[in-house]
């Protein structure tokens, strides 16, 4: 029994040594990670970034925090970015407000009543910074609460462990009681492992108390010393498995690069290793050295990767230097063409996209200086472009005055209320002149166009409304003329009622009815002439010559009512020209027929020409009849 107690004491010393070694390695590893992380953090001159770029930068940091699930590293990085942006934002706010105040004083002569509201992008930067700060505060407040909760949990576990030890020392237990006590002890161990971290001032004390109680428990359970040894052997097997896992991670570097994910996985395995109980004393140090060597492989690879990263930083610097040298000529560019300026803008924006696309960091001092020069060159180009457009804006102001005058003229025509072809032509001319005037300032583009369009639309809407009324009147006239033609045709069928007096009454009534729709005009006139011809033929007391004269007179009156003298003269000229052409064609075709008569195989061709001649003769008679009517009307 004494020998077992002595071995128990030696085991306790070994456990203390192991625990101190593990805690020391954890502190060293965390310190090393912190230093490397600080080395990798790039310097950015935020004063050279635009508001939009600052917003994008903060949104990316916020997205990184949310995607990674509120991790300390991402929160710390985002908070650092937000802090560095804050003085830049304050400077932007001050500059914007001073500019607004200066403009206000210039307009009003004093500062009284001045109010200023920052633009949407400035407010967005503020909101994003506050959100990042809020997430960080909430996270660490939650961490503190969680640590306090864990402290209470671990304190309660220590109390349970003390109660278990006190119970062990004051009562006699059989095998069943010992087993129950052992299960409670293992349950306390598992709960202790599941409990998270606590505030550092209490960590050492709690661990020391916990380890002391564990030692006391095993010292008091000499009967279960064999179980303890079995547990240590099991711990040795588990630790060996963890060693193998870390060693496998090291071997995997042969086929994939070192990443933060691999380091995180190794740290999780390290946490599991810490929480495992001691192994047999002959294996304890060997296992620990094996585990530490496996970890060293990973961290040596990480350090080597950082050396490669420095090389990559230099390469990144050289690539960005080439981009800067490519945009230097843009700083002296000048042109009088909007298209050429826009073309150059696309070119320089392409270089800017290349710059932004190079995500890697550069050597701190050289990179900071190069960034300043790059963004200064961009600023110079856009300042020159802005000056060009300021001069262009003055021309647009002149165009605004010209278009305003056109609006006034269109509104004056609308106010006069005149609706005639001359006025309509004036409005059309104003529209043509409008198209010939160049662009106006962008902020007046829609309002001035809407004003001019409103006046023109109002004029043509009024004209269309008036024409609609005329069309309705034409439809009524069509109905009246149709009714009249029905009565004339009915009277022609009753020959006893036909007389010249009634014919005159019909003609007078026809003349009193106004115009019909243009689409119905020819059909109505043809039907009217046909009805008059039928009616005249029904008058028995008239000779054939008198009937022809009466019909001709009706046709003449119809033509005279529908056309002006100017149009009648033009029609007469057109008909005479057609008559002459037809007479020439008929003479030519008749001559050709005589020629064909001498050929034995020309019967088919001769018949075709005879058909043409007959058609032309009929057309000629109709044209001559029309010519007679027009001459009578003139």
C-alpha cells in the first residue's frame, strides 16, 4: 500500500510538470501567432481613398466578420481599420461642412440659419464603423459573460469534487459505492473539460485547485489505483492518436500549401491534448516530445511561408509600380472631345481595376509611398477632366437659355389659341430648332424638356380635339347625303314624279350639306352622279341632249363645290397631259398593228395591242369627259 501511495505521489509530480509545460507552450504559441499576425497586417493610406472605396472597405470587413462567425482576429482587424478610417472621415466631414458653409455664406451673407446634413456615403461610413464597433463590443461582452458563467460552472464543479472527496473520507463504501463515486468523478472531469475559458486572474487558481483535488482523489482511492493506471494507459493511447493527427497534417503539406485552417485544426488538437489526463510516467515525456515535434513541423512551415510571402510582397510592389508608371502620362492629357475624355477615363479606370485587383500587400514604407503617388496621379487626371467639363458646362448654360426662349415661344403660341396651318408650321419649326440646340446642364435636362414638350403636346392635343369635332360633323353629313341619294334613287323609280323642279331641289339640298369623311368622298360622289343620271333619264319631257346637259351641269356643280379654282386649273393641266400621252400611245400602237399585219405569226401579239388600244380609247373618253366638266366648272 505504501508503494502504491509513493507511485501516486510521483505521478502527481509528473502531472504538475506536464500541465506547466502545456500551459507554457500555449502562451508561447499564442504570442507567436500574435506577432506574425501583426507582421502581416498591411499599411494603407486611407486618406487617398474615395468615400465609395471607404464604404466598400468597411463593408468587406463587416462581411468578413459575419462570414467567419465573429472571431477575435477578424473583429480586431475590422476594428483597427475602422479606427484608422475615423480621422480620415473626420477630415472629410470637416472639409465638406466648411465647403457647404462657405457656399451658404456666399449665398446669404452670414452663417445664421446654417444647417448641414452629411451625404449618404459619409453617413454610411459612420454607420458601418458603429456596426463594427458594436459587434466587437457585443462579442467581448459576451465573452466576458461566458467567462463569468464558466467561472461559476467550474467553481460549482470544484464544490462537487470537494463534496465527493469529503464523502469518500467519512463513509465506508462497497464495490457498488466505489463504482458510483468513480462515475461521479468522471462526470465532473467531463463537465470540467466541456466548460470554456475563464478570466485569466482566476485561471491559474482554479486549475491549481482542480489538479490538487484530482491528486487528492487518486491518493484517497488506493483501492482504485489499478483503474487509474488503466485510465493513464487509455490517455496514452488517445495522446498517441492526437500525435498521429498532427503528424498527418504535417505530411499533408507535401501536397497542399500551409493555411490558417491547418493551424486552427492543429490548435484544436492541442486543446484536446491539454484536457487529456496524464499517461504512464514512462510514456509521458516521450508522447509530449512527439506531439511538440509534430507541431514544430507545422509552425516551421508557417514561418517559411511567411518568408515566401515577403518575396510575394516585393513582386506585388513591382507590378503596382508598373501600373503607376503606365498612368503617369495621363496626368498631362488634354482634349476638347467628350468622347476622347471618356475613352481615356475607361483606360485609366482599367489601370485602377488592375491596381485594386492586386490584393497582396507590399513592403510597408515603399508600398505606402507608391500608393500615395498612384492615387495622386489619378486625382490629377480627374481634376483635369473636371476642368474640361466645367468649361463644357458653361456652353450648356447658353443652350439652356436658347431652349428656354423656345419654350416661351411655344407657350405664347399656345396662349394665343390660334389653330391654322401657319401656326402649326411655326410649332413644327420650333421643334426642329429645339433638336438643333445642344445639351443643357444635367440637372435641368428633364425639366426644360418637359416644359417644351408640355406646350407642344397641349397645342397638338387641342388641334386633335378640334379635328375630332370636325370628323363627327363629316359623319353626320355622310348620313344626310346617303339619305338624300336614297330619296333620289327612289324618285327615279317613280317616273311620274320626276321633274326638273324636283331635280333642282335635290341639287340645292346636296349643295347645302357640308363635307363628308375623305375616305368616303369618291364613293359618295360616284353614287350621287349615278343617282342624278338615273333621275334625269326618268324625266320623260326632256330630249336626249337636254338630259346630257342636265347631267353635265350636275357633275360640274359637284366639282365646283369640292375644289378651289387653283386645284381645278392644276387638274385640267394634269388631264390634258394624260390625254396627249394616251393619244400618242394609241397612234404608236395602231402603227405597230399595221406593221404586224404583214407577219403571218403575229396574231397573238396583234390581239394584245388591240386590247391595249381599246382600253386606252375608253380611258381617253373618260378623261375628255372629265376635262369637259372641269372646263365648265372653271
